[in-house]
C-alpha cells in the first residue's frame, strides 16, 4: 500500500471575483517549480509539485471561486480528485464585523442542517501551525492566525443546498486572508499562506488529541490557542467548530440534535478524543454534549481546561 499522500488546492484566478487567490497562486509559483499535468480545468492546465517523500501537491485555477458554482465544479472535483487525502479552497474572508489582518482556516459544513463535510483535524492542524511559523519568520506581526466556525460559502451561491457538501468526500478546508483590501493585497500575507500549503503533511510527532469544539463565537480564541500551544508532547487538533449561535438556530437541544452531533463526529477522520464546550454555552446544550461523550466513552470538558491539558481525563 502506497504511503504517498495527495492534496489539491483550488484558486479563482479572476481578481475581480476573488481578491486573494491569484496573489497566493503567484507566490506559490515563485516558491516551487511546478509542472504541468495533462488535465485542463477552465482552460488552465492543472499544475503539480512533489516533495522529497513523493507526496503530491496539485494546483487548480478556476474562473470562479468553487463555492460560487458548486454544481459546476463538484463533478470536476470528483472526476480528478475524489481519492485525495486533503483539499483546500484558497480564498478571501470578509463580512460584517469580521476581524481584519487574519489568516484563517475552517472546515466545511452547514451546522444548522448537520451537513458536515469530511474533515481531517491532523492536516488542518499542520496548516495552522505552518501559518503561525511562517507568519513569525516573515515578520507579519500585525496578523493573527485564527480558526472559524464550520460553514460553507455555497449556501449563498447555490440556492441554499447544503446537501452538496456531502457529495465531495475528500476532507476540505477554506484557507483565507481577511478581511479588508489592505489585508487582501498584503504580499507578505500571501507568501505566508503559499508556504504553508506545502506543509499540510508535515508532522511534529506529538501525541495529538482531536477535539470537537462547541459553543463560543465564530472566531473563538480558546480553540485556536489550544492548537498553537505546543510546549509539551501532547497537543490538540480541531476540525469542526459548532458556535453557540448555530447550535441555537439548528435546535440542537432537541432529540434530533443528538443525531446531528453524531453526524458531525462521523465526518471527522480518525474520530475524536474529546469534546470541548465553551463555558458560556447554555446547560441544555452542555447536556447534549455530555450525552454524546458518554456514548463514545470520551471526556467532555470546559474550554478553560484547554490551558491545562494535563488535567483532562483522556480515556486511553
């Protein structure tokens, strides 16, 4: 059985539609000598690079951001990249009250309807750690590496059909720069992201605990801080993050909420070692989480314990 791993990244090359992706793609080309494959998407040859271990990195240029026309791009993604280990949509972040000067990664899913995309917490962790590393090396001190709550931009563009998320089985994340023109055009930020893309399969050989995150805000600092805390031999990885607002709007307090949470867990590669909930979460949701934890025989704990991993009673 081959140990070769494969990742694909998607970039919209129209800077009018995506103010970030083409800039990051240009930095990728400056970093590595990419080779053309014989596959064409949107009149552009798919490009490829291999690392010393033989792992394969593919770069796809598209006319539109993939989530703007998922009905068109999904068959392309499944035709050429259905057996890949990881995928990333390289794009921009914006939104009302969105923080500026951020480098973000988030998993794909629609929390309300419980359509959760496949997620790999270990590769997501590798990306986040690489972004933090290269941010420091490049002197990008005014930017922060952050995680976002699980969501899918296709809700806006594909007639609100979150069921499409489940039709792409490869673990996929959005990788973004936000959230203003000044940040989108920051060449150093683009370089940091471009370098990080090649670190998705890197490992620091720590004991990794994959945790499901519940509660808190869209940009909950407790969760990313746990990932970036690498002082000891045990470390955290996150993937799906279910914020307070969508647990409420998705009615996770109801009996159907248990099934929704189980669907989330089943979408995470390797399962989970524990569930962390923000202490501000209402009791009815905490009880749902504790019920889920009992079913999987894993700990459920408050977010404050993320700062004290030695106090968490892991079932090992």
